[in-house]
């Protein structure tokens, strides 16, 4: 519960429900930044009773959040995040905290390949985060024998020592982790599922994410712009398998935002650029179907695939998918001027053994 000394404004969640956002998706009003800020401060303090909290989350889900609301929620969360910035400036891969249940998680392998090619990568996740509570980065790394329950400072050191870093949500974002039980009782996603992926615990200047629909990518970019905490240079997002940051095979959309893409380079102004384009993954050697990436035991099989691909002992669908996903990470940080150039760098990192070297360094960390 909230501490007795904590003071809030004039907008408890019940009043917000009654007067602003609780009348349904067609007639509900959006919250102002001040209202959204106060609402999430109350939530993180444990002030609302469970019924009111659940109703508020559902009302937000039904009416759909604006970027201004999400930006306010992000900023309240970020005030409580323990940041640890490595010397390197990595690509931040927030992934999908719900995890995967049907297809292999390729982000660990792709991140290690990108790191070997000179692009540092950070990933972060929790442990069975609601609502789906499926396998995530942590579980693949655990299977590989890599330490995951690290302090943020240790995670930053991992990035600088190996080129790849894992940040554990309960350690760097305890305020969100404390919401686990209440989110679990909801049974459906809320705006927390969106904002937790945007925590950026390494303070990276590049974010890589995924979406089901292109409009969501634009909303994420607008959320970053509305956030008073974040100051990103680039965002790259694509249609991901199971909503994860593994690009889906075949025809897919890619969204690219650059703060310096226009004349004045000011984020959120007309000087920034937002573009989207289509790719056929077969054009980059990923000529396969989603079923080709299916596995039965996501964590264990993803770990085995990761090790085999990095060692150069496995080719075919998984190796091609890892290389393409690594190329997108390299391109996101502009360490290659095209996805094709990133793919060349990725395949060279696998071929010369340096990608396997990253995995060995992670195990030794």
C-alpha cells in the first residue's frame, strides 16, 4: 500500500474512471499528461484497490492509449528504473516480455553475431512476465549457462566485456516487477506490457523492436518523442514472430525513425524522419516459412540452435534467420549502411569463429 506520507493530486483512479476514461471505447476521453502521471504514480505506490486498478487497466485497453499517455507512464516508470550505462552505446532490444511458445528465440544468437561484428547489443526481460508467461531471453541464456540474475552494474560490465548484455527486469525495474501478481490476475495485457519494453536500462541511443501492425510502430516512436526521459537517435521496428524481436519470414514491414533524418534533426519536429518499407526475407537468404522455425521446447531447443549456429555447425533455416536478424541489429545502429551489408558482416562473424567467441565470453563472465 502507499505510504501514509505520500501525497497525490486530485485524480484517484476511481474519479478518472467516472469522469474521464471509463465510459467505453467510443465515448471515453483521453487522460492529460498530468492525469496519466498521477494515475501511474498511484499504481506504483500500491494505492488503488484491486478492483479499481483492474477496471482502470481495462478502460485504458478498450479506449486505446495515446502517445501522450504512454509517454507519461514511461516517464513515471523510468524515474524508478536503475540505469547502468556501459561505455559502449548498444542497440536496445526490448523484445516482448510475454515470451514465445511456438517458435525458437533467435535474439540471443542474433545479438551475439551482431556483437562479434562490432555492434554491441543489449536485451532485457523478466521471468515469466504476465500475461502469457512463456519463454524469453532469460530462459535461453539460462540453458546456455550464462548468468542472468545480474545487478544492472554487472549487466553493463557484461556489455563492455563481451559486446552482448542481459538486463534482468526484477533488478533494474523493481517497481514494474512488483506489479506481477496484480497483472497476472488481470488475465489480459495492459499498457504496462507496452511500456516495460521501453525501459532502455542501458541508456542506449538506438531501440530495436517489433510490432503486429505498423500503426503500433508509429505509436512507439511517438511515445519516445513524448517521453521527457528518453532521447533516442534511432528506432527500427519490424513485424516479429509472436510479437518478438525476431523478424517473421516472408513479406514483412520495417519501420525506421531517425531523429536527424531531416533538416534540423530535432526529435519530434518536422526535421525527424519516419519511413516504412517492405522486405522479402528470401531476398536476404531467409527463404523459409514460419513453420520452419517451430520448436517443441522453446528454451532448450533455442539454446541448442544458438550454440550450433554460432559454432558454424548448423546451416539451413535457423542459420539464415539468425544472420538476417543480426543484420537488422547491425543496420539499426548504422554500423552498416544497408541490410545487405549487415548480412555480409553477420555471415563473416559466424564464419571466422568470432560469434562463438562471444558466447564463450558470456559463459565465462
